[in-house]
C-alpha cells in the first residue's frame, strides 16, 4: 500500500479477494448468459438458417481451439498447485504454457475470421447481406459472441503476463498466491464460456 | 489472520480431469455425425453441461473451497435458467 | 504507524494524507470521503436533471409551443431520464450512504476493497463525462428516451452511441460497488455481529448488491449490442435484418426492472433505520423485513415483462408476468405493515428525518397501489404508456428513493459533517416539497386515466386543466427542493458544531463512532452482543 | 374513468374499480392509523415507549390477506383482458399502417383512409403494421392498446364499438420528433351508414365536391398519407423540406454523394415519393422517409402535383 496516512493497517483477506472474484465471475456469467439467451431465441425462430450457418464453420479449427483451451485450463490449475507447493520453476513453466496456448488460440481465431471476412461474411458485408435474415443473425451472433470471448482471452493474456512477472519477482509465492488463484479462476471462466460456444456454433446441425 | 490450510490438488488429478474433458469433447464431436435430429441440441448441451460441471468442481475448486461458493454458483445458474425459461413463455406461444 | 495513529484522532473531514486539497479527496480511498464525493457529484447532476424536468413541466403548462420545440423537449426528457436513472437513483443510496455508513454500521474500518471503491467513483465520473459528450457532438443530443428502444435507436440521426457507452460504463461502476459491498458484509462484520444482528440498512444493501451484480451485466451487454448494431451494422435487434425489437425490450427490462429494486430497497432500509429511532422502539418484525427484502430481490428478477404488456408478447407470457407481478407486491406490503406497527405505542419524536420517513410511507403506498392497477392485465392495457405510468414511477422512484434519500441525508447529516442543520428551514422545505410533490404527480394519474400518452410534447385541449395544476406543483416542489438543498449546503459549512456522538439516540453502531468519524472509524472495533434497535 | 364505447369497457372498469376500491380502503385505513399514532403516541403525550413483541401470527395474517386480495385483483384483470386477446373469426378486417408520424387504414376492398371508420356493434379486427419504428395503437375510449412492431407478423387487436361518435386514436409508443402529433380518430357509424360509405366507390373522406377539384383531391391525399407531419405547408422546416413555394424551382440536391441541381417538377416529385433517398435536398438527412410505392398511385401523384402548384400562389 502507498505510504499514505490512509489505511495504514495493511488489510489482507485472501478469502475476501476470492469471494470478490467469484462475484465478478457471476457478473460475467450473466453477461454471456444474455448472449446465449439472444442466441436461443433466434435459433428457435430461424432453425434452418442456424443449422446451415453452423455447417459453414470449420469443425476442425473449433475442436482444436476447444482442446487448446482445455489444456490451458489444466496447466493454469497445475501452476496453482505448483505455487502452493512452493515450486516456483514449475509454476512459471505451466503459466508460460498457458500463455502460449492463449496466444495460439487467438492466432487460430485470426485465421478463422480472416477467411470469412475475405468472403464478405462479416457484419454489414455485402455477401452476408444478400443472404436470408436468419443467416445474418447467425453470423452477427457468431462475430459478437466469439469476439467478446476473444476480448476476454486478450485480457487473460495481460493478466498472465502480470502474474508471471510477479512470480518471478517472488511477489507471488507459496503463502501469498491469491493473484494467481484469481487469474486462474478468470481463465476457467473463459474456458467455461467456450465450452458452450463451441457446440452452439460449430457442432449442432 | 488465521487461514485454513488450502487443499492442494496433485498434478495427476489435473491430468485426469483434463483427459475426461477431452474425451467428452471427442464424444460431443462424434455425436454430431449421427443424425439425431432434435435430440442433437439436447445431447450437445448435456455434454457441455457436464464439461462445465467438471471445470467448476475440480479446476475452479468448488469441491474443496467454502461451500458458500457452490451455493452462490448454483443460485446464479438457477436465476439464469429461470430467466431463459420465462423469456420462452413469450417466444414459444407467440 | 505512529503517523497514522495520530491522524486517527482527527475527523475524516480534516486529516491530511499524502495528497492535499482537492487531491486529498478525489484520490482518497476512505469510504467516507468517497461517499461524499458521490453525494456532491449527484447534487450537481440532480440539479441539472431537476431543472430539465421543471422546463418540461413549464412547456406542458399549455397546449402547443410554449417555451421550446419538440426536438428540444424530446432531448430533454431523454437526458432527464438518463441522468435521473443511471447517474442519480441507481447509484444513489448505495453509493452515498452505503459507502459512508455500511462500514460504520457493521463495525468495519473500511469496505473490503478501498482502492476498487475509489476506482468505482472514477469510473462513475468517466461514465458521466461520456454521457455528457452526447450533448455536444454529432447530430444533436439523443432523443430516444432513456429506454433506447429498438429500432428507433438505430434510425434516429441523433448522437446515441456516447449515451449508450456512458450508461455501460456507469453500469460497471455499479457492479464494482455491488461486489465491494457483498464482500464487505461477508467478511468484515464486527465480532459478534451475526447475520441476524445486522441492522436493516446493511441488509437491504446486501440484497441490492446482489441485484447489482446479477442484473447490471444484462443492461451492459444490451447496450453494447446496440452500439455494435449502430456502428458495425451487426444484425441483432433490427427488424430489417431479421432481428426482433421485442427481444431488445426483454433484455432491457431484465435489467431495468430489478434496477427499480436497486433504487427502492436501500430506501426501505433507511426508513427501517429511522422509524425505530424516532419511535424509541424496537423495529417491528425484523426477520419479516429481512426476508421480504431478499424475496423482493429474488422475485423481482422475474417480473420484467409487466413493462411490456402491450408490446406484442404472447398472451401466455402476459398471464405469467401479471401473476408474478402481483406476488412481488406482497413483500412491500409486509414492510409497510411492519413500519406502521413499529410506531405503535412508541414515543414519537417529531423531527425532520421522522417527517421524511412518515411521508415516505405515505407516498410509497400511493406508488405501490397504483402499481397494482398497472400489474393487472385489463387495466394495464388502458394505462400503459400513459401519464398514469409516469405518475406511478415518480411516486416510487422519486417518492420512494428520493424521499428516503432526503430522510437519510437529514438523519445522518450530523454524523457526516459534525454540524447540525437548521431544523425550522428543513421542516419548511419538507412541507413545501411534499405539497408540491403531490400537486405535481397526483394530476398525472388523472391524465393517464383520461388517456394522455406519455412522452408528449403537446396535448389535446381536453387535458389542459390537470396539466396546469401539475406544472404549478412542479414549480412549488422545485422551490421546496431549493430550500432543502440551500439549507443543507449552508449547514454543512456554517451549521452549529456538534461532537455529540448520538444526537438522535440511535442504537446502531454508527452512533458509537466519533462525530464526525475518524479516518479508520474506530480505536477498537466494537464487539456486538445485542440485536440492533434494542430500546428498553 | 373516461367514457367508454366498446365491449371491453365493462371488464376493464370492473377490474379498475375493484383494485381502486381495495387500494383506497387500505390507503385511507393505514393513513388514518398513522395519524392516530402520531397524535396518541407523540413523545409529549407518551414519553415512555412500550416495547411490543413480534408476532409471527400477525406477520402471517398480513401476508395472507393481501395475498388473497391481490389474487382477486389478478383474477379481475385476467377476466377483463381475456376477450381482448380472442378476436372473433368473423368481422370487418382493417389493416392499420403506422409510420412516422401518421396512421393510415386500408380496408379489404382497397379503400384507404387516414381516419378509421367503423360500424357500431360489429367486430372490427385491426391488423397492426409498423413501417419504420415502434408505434402503438391506442383508443382510450375503447380501452385497447397494442404496439405496432415492425417485422412482427400476425400482430392484431380487435374491438366492438357500442356507441356512435368520434374518438381519439393516439400513438402511445414514443416514435420520435412528432410523436405527440401522431393522432387520428375513429368514427363509429350506424352500420347502414357505414356500409354505404364503405361500398360507395366515389366517396372520399368526408364531403367531396362532385366536380372533384384536383387541388382538393391532392390536399386530401397529402393529409391522408400524413405527409404534413414532416413537410409543412407554410414554409417552416419540420423534418423534411416544406412544400410551399417549391414546385417549379431549381433546387440543389445530393445524389449518390454528389451535389447537383434539379428542377422540382413532376418527375422529381414522383421519384421523391417512390424512392425518397435518391435525391436528398441539401440540409436534410437521408433515411428519414420510406417509399410510398403501392400506397400512392400514379394518378394520385398528378393530384398531388396540382396541389403543390397551388401552394405557390
């Protein structure tokens, strides 16, 4: 804390910090929840268009990204275990892998989006506007939902970089690792959302 | 500040959980090649729900943490599902 | 450490921290200073929005063009709504009195995350600034009404996007405050303060904070989708691209109905604090009030559809929403009965906060009863989107939240500023304000029943009589508000100094702290043994 | 409540009176109780408070009684509302089109009117269409209101008028600048009179001179289609450019992003009605007006042109 006359007793409450993180996760769940609600309503109203839209997406890339995210979730969980045991090196390695996977995920996303945008399949794009209403809605939702998800990945990358440096500087260690733990919770949330996005957009035909 | 001793999960358990998740993903992908019709959505959502449950319970530590988090999480999911349900009072009967 | 112990003898108004002057306030992580920052910000914007409201009422004093054209009028009611809802009443009681008194009432030194708390205020200010830019940029101020209904909000040339983004940012501030309060209440209650020994204002803040956490993201994503629709051409709600404008309304009200409880629940908490103190009696039905607060927060989440009874929803949905709406009326009724029972056989002390509290009960009842008429399907069809609705929600939001805000301000004024307000001016202000309030809004019920739609710049001659009364009432009420504000602002600087820890004889913890409280509130955190409000 | 003139009035009024009755009973009862307490227990008269124990029985009582009462309110509201949702199979079908900021009503025989003419004691089913943004079809005297939602199929309402006379139709959903002027009327006629009006191919709205002056006809079309909501006849600027003194002038417009000069002639008028965004008069915005193709015929445009010419004098 700053050397400020205010709040000189350094108040540390890991359990409180974690509770705060969970509450934030609930906020995020409701935020994405509403997107799922919009999706559900439009899918219900345009079943055929959504089915055809889904077939346009690359199942292989989607599956690859799903597995990547699952692995990264496991590695971030392992890095927490490592820090709890005081294994700084392990923690850094696991965190590094997680960070790398997050970047790879975004690169995949870039190619996936890029290919579609090239065809004019983007919101307001001419190729898309020629198609039916249901398809416009499907791709609108596809870009919005995966886009907001990708934004969360970006934020996650930022958090990982910060936490990585904190561990290296021994600011995060076996008795004070709430930052890592909360970052992990956040990353699992990102994974959780993707677990639902994946079948909704890529799989259900 | 007195802190309870935290539960430390082993690497091995994480690997097991990960394996289960990947297997479920595989099943989910495989199932779509079958022609299940309307059941398709239901099966996909059930598998996704199971995966989400695994992530929540093991990766997010609900199993070992304060029960409060579990209660809140369930409550939030119930609120969301109820909102979804009530919304469809409109769309199903329009 | 020694420096801090020293500073803990000075009041929070006076201590010198790392920063001096204004910086010592806008960079302070002290919950009390942040509470006052919110108070001052709101005072400024409340004045702006109240003047907009007054100008609108003056425009409506006679049919036709009186003082402004329709474009100005539409921009004014939009801005009045955005400021009043997103900047004043939604943050209102939690941000000002929650920040200031929650830690004091539960015996904590601060909220759980002081820095986040300061960040909330900054986000709030940034949100306000973004909203304000909509007035001065692009193709004119927003003219959609604060509801931003699709598809008009995509079609109007006006400058909607900053207003949407600003409201989104304000929502963030609200969520962070909510998270802060829930964690504070879970983790920082004084030793011995079991859940059922917690005073009622923190209880209502707790229920409110949960709504803030679970409902605000809904409006966040809705506004964001609207922004994307307007700027990127994504098809979500636009019927021209296959979207459903009614879905926008669903999402909007999934937040905005619970938001009404964000506004009113803390108000109910304040009244539950004031009535026992000025009756010298234990609150009647403590557990019933706690339970009904939680019930309101929960059931209130599923009644949003009653804002959409004539929107084109399915009949089945109307039936369900009407039924749930009537259920949510019950917890409010229980509260009113308990408040009245609290006064029974009490020793009632007639002072300004008590006047505000009692008049709150009265106007809140009118607001609630008119809500029943709107919850019923047959009558709603006639009254929906008329002035009846305008009257109803002003009785709830202004009569409810506004009256309780002023009640809280007078009640806690000595604790906050270490000075006493001038009671005779305060009472006169209350009387004029109360009379003006009734004269302003009661005729609107009549207008609505006669069929005058809301958001009307001009009206047919048959509606003239009641509009004159209403407009005169507005002038009277603004006069009352002016007296109240001038009196309080003056008293906060020049009022009679007091160090009396407990001027009203309250039993809750904040009255055991110094007046005004010191930086960290307590030398030693108090131990709680009794229930709150234990008058003998 | 205001006078009513449809079969729904009774159900709505009953619900209203029941809710109001219960509300007033409790409002007055509680207020009087509070006043009695204020007098009896004020600290001067009653310096020592008496503590009262909470009573679970009492809490349950004042939970159950209001619960029963509100269920009664719900029931009355439901009963009064259910006929509104169940239009009969047979009846006069009218399509109501709403656009910023006017209503127009199209009958099954092709008749178009800016006022809604209906027969007494006959079910009238209104198909609700909105062409641009949300509007709401509100007739206070009939106790009906239903939003008109662009893109929403099968959106309709119905009523059966019980008294002849003229009643207001308001747009109750905010729809932009001239929302408060989006007012029309419903004229309830004796059935014979109505069918005469309905089947008479020559009769236009209200008294039509037999010699049918094209200027008069043009003015009627302009008013019926609601053009004057945006285009003034007296030279003031509302939303679009005024009609006064424009015909035959050379004006500057923007076409495809390029400024150019055109003559305000019959061709220009036709294009502006059928394809409003083709030429945009400098100083105004595109996208404010929808095409009237199918709503205004070529013949009618000729009348409108005559009318516009007359505004130059």
